C-alpha cells in the first residue's frame, strides 16, 4: 500500500508569495497552533482536507517543475507530517534540484528537539518559524506575516551552529 499525505488542497503552482522565485506550494492539513488571525484556518483540522498518494505528488512535481525554483511546505503545519513531507522534500531537492522552504508555528529550536521533525528541517533550505501573532502583524514583511517570525537559512545555521537569517541575496 502506498503512503499518503493529508493536504488541504491540490498542489498550488505559480506562487511568488511563499518564498523567492516561482514556487510550488504543498498546503498540508492540520495545525495545533490555531493562531488567531491565521490566513489559513481551514487547514487547522487534522481530519480535514484530503489524502494524496506521495508517489502521485512526486510524479506531478516531476512533470510540472520545469519552470519552478522550489517548493514550499506550508499549511497547516508540515511538521505534523514530518516523514511524509520529508519524502516529498528530499525528492524535490535531491532528484529535481528544487530548493525547499517550510513554514511552521514552532521555532527552529523546538523542531530540532524532535528527531522526526529535525530530519525534515535538515532537508530544508529555509524555515519561516514562530507563530503568527496578530498584534505583530505587518503586511510589509517579505514571506512572513508577523514581526516575531524569523526566516532562517537552515543549511548555514546547521553549518555554523548559530541562527543565520535570510538575507534576500545581500
């Protein structure tokens, strides 16, 4: 039997708001944070959405990624399905050559404490971490919704052993 992942919607193509460049977004289903003011409250119910076969998603990515820079794991919380998201992200990165961004209401430090979540985190290029805080919302921020959220360069952070933030090419 083939493994599945629960998504809130089919893959979204042509995103320019969920990381740099032209992106494919996986909107995962399920989030325990339920941040007030969340822009995707329909993704909170862990039983909502629909199950998709991971092999079908990989095939769809292969057939449709030619003009894309990367994929973004969002939701919901992709770290609630870490093995499934890891399998997709590893395929996208190692086979298709795409960069990987992920969003999570937990912090980098919290994710590093869980071996399953850490494995997914370590394949990512960038992580937007921390809960959305309505009182700190700022629509002028690039790729994040509130001032408390960080965009972490995961690979540099792992290499240096200290948090390295996204510098937007500077």
